[in-house]
């Protein structure tokens, strides 16, 4: 489903080059749950953003379902991200002026295809994760765990084939973190959604089918 070929990412601060990713190679099969572990600053988020089409590599290829996403036009790439890839971030990125239900519906409203029973699907998702009584609440009225559950439901509303998770439990207490990981595992098992999770927490990564370590810009099995 997803493959990186010889990925490099170099940043320049005006004085020197900083090589963050050095020839990354990874192949992820459909319906697998893969974790990438590494310390803060190792480049995990950079790699995830490149694999998800949010940031371009300095060189190399990202093949999603057999197609190099960085050879697509900006519009074509935006459609792939909206329809086929879901994102879950450490800081939730919920829109403060919108309710829980409105936040969840946002990706579908931004898409250009008609979706039947959109509101009903959102209500069902939110009820399943214990947020059925929070539909009209705003993000400021939610706990951290509730915010992350909203963010996960939002990422799933378009039925993505790939879910990318960037330190999804990083801002949560242990109990809320366990609930979020259980939710992600259920999505993988029930919907056969491919999961790629990056984290600094090795215990968290043990839930995955396979764990890679990112060190000095390279992936180690």
C-alpha cells in the first residue's frame, strides 16, 4: 500500500544543511499496524508528514497504491489526502469555534464528492466512542482524551485506507492513552485500515505488528 524509496530530507538554516532523513526505505502492506519509534527530534514527524503528502522530500519517492504522490498535481494530492488518508496528531488540531460534530464533519464538507447519511455516520462514530452526549460541546469543554477521540473520529469520517498517527497519546494521561490506542487497534482490526504510528514510547509501539526504530536519520528493524 505504502512504500518509501531512498527518502532524504535536508533543511537549511541559512548557514548549513541539516540532514534529517538519510535514505529511508520502508514498505507497508495493506491492513498492517506499523510503528516507528525514536527519540524527540529524530525526524519521526518529518517522515510521517512526507509519507502522508504534507511535506515533500528533498529526494526519493513515496509510492501510495503504486503511484508516486509527489508527481501528482497539488489538487490531485489534496484529493488523495482527503479521501484516502486520515491524520491523527498529538495536539488534536480541532477548530475551537466549531462543535464536536462540526469538527468531525469538516473533512467530508471540504471534499468535492457527495456523501450519503454523512451526519448519521458521524453520530454513530461519536456514540461508539462515548461522545454521544458531547455533540454540541466545543473543544474547550472537553478533556484531552475526549479531544483525541474526536480527532480520531474526524480522521475516519471519510473511511480512509491509511491512518497516520503522530504521537497520538503524547498529551494524555496513561488511562486516556490506553483508550486511544485501543481505539486505533480496533480500527485496524475491524475496518482493516492500515495504521502507521510514530512515537517515542516503546511500550506503546508494542501494540503494532512490526516496529521500526528511527536513529540518526535511518530506519532500523
